[in-house]
């Protein structure tokens, strides 16, 4: 029986979930809260690192800023895509105003920028606001290349 490591969005514990139970709304073994909330998780640098390094799921990251109009316009589409794509993908948001080191580390030059991380590495990046269907299509096209 194969399983997937999933980081809890609440307590950051890594949970090993049998693959056939991913769609059964699994809860964290430590804090007992849901591992998936059908919405992106706001992360700081430490949380970002934990999600990127410990999740065996692909992690879709929205690098954004509160003053950015296109970022605000894309936020509902990103949230809706998260609701439709979990639990196969983890969605997180990085506020580049608060987490400037992450923006520098990943050479974020324009926002919004969406990046996909898999097995600890960035595998794809797309700059500019996207609609929900575009986000889902782009993520699925990258995922199909990974498997």
C-alpha cells in the first residue's frame, strides 16, 4: 500500500496518508484538524520551507503583494482552483511584502507569479494573473509531465 507525506496546514506535522484515503478528507494525526481546507494556505518563510521540502504533493505557490491589483483580481480564481484540485495538489500563498527574502530567493520580478514545486524543487513558473480555468489547465499540464 503506497502513501503520501502531507504537511498539516495547522501544526506543520508531516502525515503519512495512504493514497486511497487522500479523497476521504483525512485529518492530521497530531492536531486532528483537516489536512485539506479547499483553500490556499498563507505561509511565512519557515512554513513555506516545510511545505516545499516535506510535502510529497506538488505545491502551487502564488507570489503576490497586497498593493498589487492583478494579484487581488486573481485571488478568487486561485482559491477556486485550490478547492477543485485538492487533495492532489497543495496551494499556498506567499505575501512578498512580508516575506521579501522568499521573493529574492526565487528571483520573483513580477507579481503575481505562480510557481509549482515538486520534491523540493521548482519545476515551473508563470508570471501574470490567470483565470481559474487557466490555472487548472496550466497546473495539470505541468503535472502530466511530472508523472
